[in-house]
C-alpha cells in the first residue's frame, strides 16, 4: 500500500529550482512513478523507481522556478495513487527553536488586524504536530517519519492563529519586498519548534558522531543521547538530545529550504558548559542541516538573540550566550546572521505566560525579514547588525569601535551609531543610552557616560574612574530597553573583557548589577524574583525604581532639573496642613536580582540636590547580616559644593558599610521650618573602590 509522509500533500509550497525528494513505502517490489505537471497537464519532471524488499522507495522531481502557477504532483504504485493538488513553488524557510519561535499569532495583541493584512498573498505554512503525550511522550530513539502535519494558507485563519508569530511576520515582510521588486514569488515556512528545548535536541545523532572533539564534550555534559536511559525523564523527555530531530525534523527530509530562522538558546543560558560551546553547537547544527536541506550553496541561518531573563543567580550568562551568535557571524558572515531585540520592552499582553516571551513577535519577524532582504534577496542594505570590532584606552575614556561583520568599508554617516527612539520603553526621554557599563582596575562595573564621537565609535567614561579598564553593553541578564542603534538594527551587545570563564575560574565571569536608579529619567525596573519560598509565585514584572516612604510622594520632575529630569520627593498631599512646617520625607530603592545594591564595592554616592538649604540629608541602608538579622545604618550626606541657584552637590560616604546583603537604600530629608516640603535629586554617581 502506498504511503507518504504528511509533508507530501496538497496545498504545499516547495522550494523553487530545487530537487524535491519524495520518499515513502509501497508493496515490496512495486514500481513507483512520480510526475509533476502544470496547468496544461504537460509533465515538467518525472521519475520511476522500484520499492525495495522492505517496501521503501525514494525518487526525486526537479521543481520549476517560482511563480503563482499551481501544479500537481502524482505518485502512483500500481493501482494506488496519491495526488497532490494546488502545489506552489517559491521560497520555503525552516522556522525552528524553542518557545519564542513557537509563540503563536494567537498571543499577539494585534493578531486580528495582522491576519487580515495577509489577504491576497500567496503565503503557505506547514506545521509539524507534537508527539502524543506532549513533553512526556515516548520519543523515537531513531529518526522516524511518523509525525503528522498540515499545510495551510492565509485563508485558514484558525490554522494561522496558532502558527509561529515570528515566522508569519517574516514571510509577510519577505513576500511584500519581493512583490515591490516585481518578483512574483510565493513564500512560506515550516513551523517546527518546541518550547524548553536545547539545541542538542535538534541535532541528528549521525552528525554528532562526526563532531570530533565536540562529541566528547557533549558526552561529558549529557548532550548525547543515552539509549539505556531513553524516555526515562518523564515530563522532560522532549529535551533529550536528538529527540526533536528524530520526531519533528526527520519527516521533512526530502524538502529543500532557502534558509533557517532560528530562535533558541534560553536553555543554554543557565548552564556554563553549554553556553561555552554554543558556537560549536551552531556550526554542527548548520553543517548537518545544510547537508540535508540546502537548496543552494549559500544556506543562511538567521538567529534571534536571546532576550533578558533570570537565567542564573545574578551572573551575566545571557551575554555570553548571545556572544556565540555574534562570534559565529563575525567568523562566517555569509552563513550566520543575527538580529538583536534587547531594545524591545517585555510586553506581557496575555495570561498564562511570562515576559521571557516579549510579545513583539511581529517586530521580531519584521527584522528577520528585513535582514533576509539584504542578505539573501539582493537588497542594497545593511546585511548584519553592527558589532564591536575592538577598543582602545584614551586617557580616562574607553573608545569602542564597531563594524558590520562581512562589510569591508567602515560604517557610514547615514548608518552611524545613534540613540534610538523606535521603541519607547517607560517614561524617559530616550536620549540617555541604556545598558552601558565601565569598570576600572577593581572590576566593579558602573553606568557609563557615552559620547558618540564618530559613526563607528563611542567614548565611554565615568567621573569616578580615572583609569578605565573594560566596558560592556547589553550583557545584563535583566536589563532590557538598551537603545543604541547603527543603521537598520540595534547595536549588538559587547564586552571588551575577553577573559574566559569556567568552573575553575569563577572570578572570570562578568558581574554587572544594573543601576536604573542612577538615571532619574527611568521610572521602572524589570525585576525577576523566582520565589522558591512562595510556591508557584512568579514575580517578574516592572517595579518602580523609586518608592516613597509613608507620608511622602515621588514624581519624576522635568521642570526642576539641571539636565533632563530629576526625582522629586515631597510631603504627600494628604499630609498637608496649615500647621506643618517640619517633617521627614524620603524615597527608597530596593535590591532585586541583577539589580542588587552592592554598595560595599563603592566609596561614595554623589548626587545633586535642589532645596537643600531647608533639608538635612541622609541615607538609610537596610541590610541583612549573615546570621539573618536585619539592621539599618544611617549615613549623613555631606555637601561638596554649591551649584546653580538652589542646587548643590552632596556625597554619602559608603566606607565602613558592614558586610551583608543590602535590601534597600532610602534617601531621607529632614525638612526644616519651610513651606517648601520637597527636595529634588538628580545625577547620581557611584564612585567605585
């Protein structure tokens, strides 16, 4: 009996100008014919073969150039016939990875309008179904064609609603670009992803077996399939090495793809051995898939950098993982491509998920498409995001230089580095770069001042660091909204310290605690508390940067400021009375994971204060000693110098702070007899030891 995998069915889109290899089973020894015909019933290509003793057969058809014409493929074995009608030929992409690629159109706030906007386009999607039992399913140890799937087009909105949002937005962007350049070409993708999977789950075992030194490393850290323990992981069977290839990818063998869209890496962010070899994983994955699926000699793999999340316990492991994508693109700029998304806010517009999935997936897909237009489809535009290309020390500044991987000429004036305002995150001016840090010999990173001194160069400095050593950008595991751009894309994250870290060199990893409270224009901080002491409570939300103490109120003031914003601490309106002429007001910041108050690493906190003549200023630190006792320490502020009328610079000494975790820092003003019950604070500067 004739039987074909589900991907060989009507309504399909196959890769143009490539060989489509159809495989299946029939009666042993049966003669099998395949024929591709157009609208005039004239054969375009045909092939005949004979099923082997086990009934297996393989035959290949040459596919025509892209067009809007529909075709028919007929496969027959004796009296058994399988007819595939309504076949299109164009460019087909593989969209794969974990939950960020898996996240469907259903969860996009503007899904309905987006799906309506697809009308009239020849876009098709094939979805590979999950195994029965979900994550606890019994995955085949050997590759199989058993997985079922379905082809759908833009008229099937119920089907598209649950397809990858990033993939759908990508094909829309590419399709529209091709139409704008008078290229009539259907575009589609195969949706094959599974949330919570690591990259080894998607790599075939025979490719692993040829991986040389990498194979031994994979075996050592459990990234190679263990037959004796196969399907013994319960709900995490879906994470076994090779299992996703065996189930979700192998049934696609025979198709050709124009390239790969890859959105994966979260699983490797929290494990040091994995992110250290992720670039090797990428090369192994790509070489295996190129051999199986490449339609042309160039087989691009366009990846999405991983979004900030609580992947570990405060270390910048996220940046190291993303560095693997950037380094791969630097080494092979015509093979590996990437798009940064750290500028996007973590919109959480739906229930039952969390902001590890920033729901701007249509924007992610648009950027993927934009890059494909130049890298694959000939558009005269930037082919990679700009990435660090070296640095130098210039007195008390670090100069960081950038280039576009694979681009020989320097970054032009038009594509030069700028502070982007494309995505507005919180209520801030957008004129201060976010995510830049600098350190001196102590290794303590502090927020850096940034000057763009050339289209391809920025200068970073800090008033408390006379001799800077290193700088980093976008490396923090919980800092989104980084807003430097160069040309069409956000700037790639970077670190100048290339010290290698491993379990024997724990001091080698970057330790950067975000300091959003140093920027008075930042209203909130994205903080993560994965609370093991509170059952299933997941506290991953925006939190106010500054909070008022009882009887006070806090506002972000753009009127009383020497720059572009200050923190105004005032007596709460409910406390006003005709007799009030003296009161204590205050505001505080809290410690969060990745936003810890590591004040023991600094000698002083400086700030500018307005209305200081009527206030006695102090800082109150609440900290947790090693024995679990919570204590406070009050430190008076000292005036350093008068500034503009009403303003002065103050300093709080941080010498002598006891060891222990600082839970919060309150800035307190004991107001003297005055009708002006407020102070304004701005330009917070931490002086590293």
